[in-house]
């Protein structure tokens, strides 16, 4: 690689980091500046086929993850991480609701999600909806997810962003955990936030 192309890559990297800087990383965790609104109203259905809205989570700490059940690696890893983090929290875990929201509503029906979540934390709420409802909730949470055709098949996968959102009982985003954060880090951080939280 020439000197010029190396310099160009550095410039592109700086530009990309600038965009990501809207949600800045500090001390390994994502701190969300108040200027970036995240979350908001949604209407979906849960893994039992019952209507479920944002109001059903109000007043609760919750960990929210967007993914899809056909995801080969990242989603199961992150859901297993949430499961371990909650187990690490012990008794405090009862105050936190873990939520999985599908970015693949065509394949992720309530029954598919229900079966899938049996492998993870028992209290998991799994949500899906119509493609429009999913687009709406993705926009509110600034989730990137895009269908990508699989070569040589009629199937597809879904490219998607992978953050774990922690909201407090007043519906305020507390932090975002990244794929590089461990279950231990998450549990310690949640414990600290539960202790420091003033409604
Ligand atoms: Ni995934």
C-alpha cells in the first residue's frame, strides 16, 4: 500500500469515527449524549401472539437487543451474554427485563421466537410485528438492519447493528453495550447503575 492510500484510509477512518462519535465510546462502554434521542413508542406482538407496546416496559429497567433468530453467530452470542450477565447479577436481575426485537419479521413469527428464546434467559420477552411496525421501531432506536441475498440460494441473511440498550424505569437510555463488552463488565456496570439510580 502506498503512502497516499494509507493516508486516505486514515482520513476515511477519522470521518467514520466522527459519525460514530454521535454515540461516543468512553472507558469501553458507550455513553449516549442527551442530544441523541433513542427509543420511543412502538406497537408489536410478543412471542405468545399478544399485543405488546412500549408502555408494557415503562417503569422497568430493560435490556433491549435487536436481531433475528436465523442469525448464525452474533445474535446467539449476544443473547447468551445477556443471559450470563443477568445470572451474574443474582437477585438484582429480577428488576431487569430482557427484550429481543426481531429485525426479520417475515421469518420471525411469534412461535419461531418463542422456541428460539427457550435457549436463553427465562424472562426474555420476544417481539415481532408487521414489516412497517418493525421499520418504525428500528427508526426509533436507530437500528441498522438490511436484508442481504445469499449467493446461489433464494434465502437471505440480515446485516444488522448489534448493541444492547439499557433503559431505566423512566424510559431514559442509560447506556449501550457493544459486542466487545463482556458479561462480567455488563453485570458490574448494571449493578452500579441500579445503585446510583434516582428516579
Ligand atoms: Ni445477528
